[in-house]
């Protein structure tokens, strides 16, 4: 029996009962002969509550202090979980990200893991303990400051530890039974996916399916760590995310590889905003100056569209999307660079949503894009921006239209389950 890493999200440890329930599950894995490393998130909506608290004290807190504050959430859950396990007669030790050897760069609020040196975790395991690690946090290599990995970052902690410890599997326990063809909170008829390739999962995660974080899937693909996403509330098999399809036994044909679906699912995201730079001179180099200003502020952008310049004015508008949380910073950076760019004004719109259809089958099925637009049109949804990759097509719409649009596309592509409704066991969806 090998080593397993289990990650429990906030909804799985939302209260004392949740912590005790999860402790029992962890002890079961240990009793089955595994070495167990647990990564835990902050209880329930603690991280959101800490963010609200910080906003009441300061509108733009320093990244260092903000990270110090947010990491407190995971400290609470890790210590309580270790206590609950000890109460069941098993030994457990909790560790902060820094103690567990999670080394990051120094970009506060969205640090990247650059190394994992889990010496203390190995020792704890060798001494027969269950090791509990605070998710979502690390320590910066240069300044030795405490950092956080961005919202949902405990998923990345789990996969990074699984890679560093050469784990058999990384289990991500959450409040739904696995990865579904759409968010079960929006589409009751969403279907659980048994297996999904890293590539499709990467696109779903990047498009807003927060069941797994994009960086965590990237990490898992790079180190080839299979992920099993499942519910901490039910005993059901969840979704396997890996490079190769698993082999299934069939009665007629013997062993068969599970087939990859043409369409994996529909993702949506309402966490982005749109900035339009109005009246940009239509000459070479303008886009470069605009996006350099945004990049220098360490802001990642998503979609970009430039509309055709009206010949009479020689001016054009450039719109792009970015996380709402970066909106203020981007506007400030562009205002500062205004003299060098020479635009007329900036427009900020945070009432947008993005809907994406993901599937490797798009490469070979020309009708997919048309079907996607027809479904949106039938639902009366207006499209503002479009972007595509080889296996994804995304549109930006009004935020109010998103849920309706997701359901329409899900139905149009035959993804609705004809048997049971997807179960959401906990969480507030915040
Ligand atoms: P945790 O607290 O366990 O990290 P998250 O809230 O981050 O949980 O992620 C689980 C949630 O992701 C689900 O409750 C669900 O609402 C949402 N979700 C979005 N898209 C999907 C999808 N395609 N499949 C499953 N869950 C999804
Ligand atoms: N507690 C952090 C958050 O809410 C990290 C995580 O849950 O993965 O974003
Ligand atoms: Mg999460």
C-alpha cells in the first residue's frame, strides 16, 4: 500500500461535525494500510469572511499582510482536524505550508510553487503519523514571507505534495460527486464524468469550473499525477483525471479503453470584468503599450477584441477581460500610461459572464461551433466577445444571461442526464 494525498475543501470541513466526519474517513485510509497526507482548506466560507473583514479595515491592503491574514483560515482547520484524528486514537501532526516545505515565488495573493521540500512530512509519516498540511499557502524563497496561491489554491498544494512525495494518487474531496458536464448548482441534469483527460480538464478549469483549479491540473499533467475528484459526503467513485483512459472490462469485447467524449462539458465564469479602451489611435505599437502597462501591474488578462477602426476617425476600441479582483489595479495602470497611449477614455463593466464549451471532439466536428451559437441564439442570449482554442469555444454575455445560456447549451449538445439529478451535498456556492 502506497502513499495517498487527500485534500478536503472548505465545504467538507465547514463545522465541527464536518471535521469529525472527515477525520473518520482519513483514519479509514490509514487503517487500510496507506501512508496518508491530508491537505485541508479553511472551514466553510472563512476565507471570504476574512477578505470582507480586511476590506472593512483597508480598501487596498498590502499583499504581505493580506496573505498573513488569509493563511490563518487553514491554520484553524488543520489543527482541529489533527485533534479530531487523535480523538479517534490515531496520531496526527499538522503543518503550515512553510513547515511542509512549500516554497513559492514572492507574488503575494497568487504565488506560484517553485519547489517542495517535504522533509518534515516524510519524518512525520515515517514515525507513523498522519500528516495534515494547511493548503493554499507557502513561503517565499527570497524574502521568507508567507504567501498564498490564489483562491482555490489548496488543490495545487495537494498535487504539488503528491508529486514531491511520489504519491499513488491525489484525491480531491469536495461537495459534489466528481466533475460533471456542467456545474450541478446550475444544471440539475448535469452528468458525472467517469474519466476526463488532463487537456479537457485544463480547459474546463481555465474556463471557470472551480471544482479543480487550473494550476493544480497543470501541475498534475506535468508530473503525471492521477487525480480522483470525489465527494467527502458519499462513498461513491468520483471522476478520474489522468493522461490515459482507464481500461474497463466489457462482456462482449473484453478489456476496452474508456472512450473520450466528443464534448466534455460546459463551464461558466462570472468572476471576470471587461475593460474597454475607447478611442485608441489605429497605428502600430498601440496594443503593445496598452498590454505592457497591464502586464507590468502583474495582471493576467483573458480575452481581447479590437473593433475595426472607422476610417474617418482613425481610432479604434480595444476590449479585454480580466479577473474582477484586478479591475481597480488595471484601471490605475492604464490611467497612468494614458499620455503614452493616447486613448480617449476607459469603460469598466463587471456585469459580464463567460460560457465555454469544451471537448477534444471539436477538432474533428465542424458543426460544434455553429451548434453552440444556435443554442445561444435560441435562448435569446446576446454575444459580446468570442474566443476559441483547439478544443474550446467561449463567449462573453451579460452576467444575468449566464445560467440560462449554460442550460441551453448543455441541452443542445445532448449532455442532459436522463436518469438522476446531480447532488450538491454542501457548500454555499460562494
Ligand atoms: P471545495 O470547497 O471542495 O474546494 P469548490 O467550491 O472549490 O469546493 O468546488 C466545488 C464546486 O465546484 C461545486 O460545489 C460546484 O458548484 C462547482 N463546479 C463548477 N463546475 C463544476 C463541474 N463541472 N463539476 C462539478 N462541480 C463544479
Ligand atoms: N481557502 C482558500 C479559498 O477559499 C483556498 C482553498 O479553499 O482552496 O480560496
Ligand atoms: Mg476549491
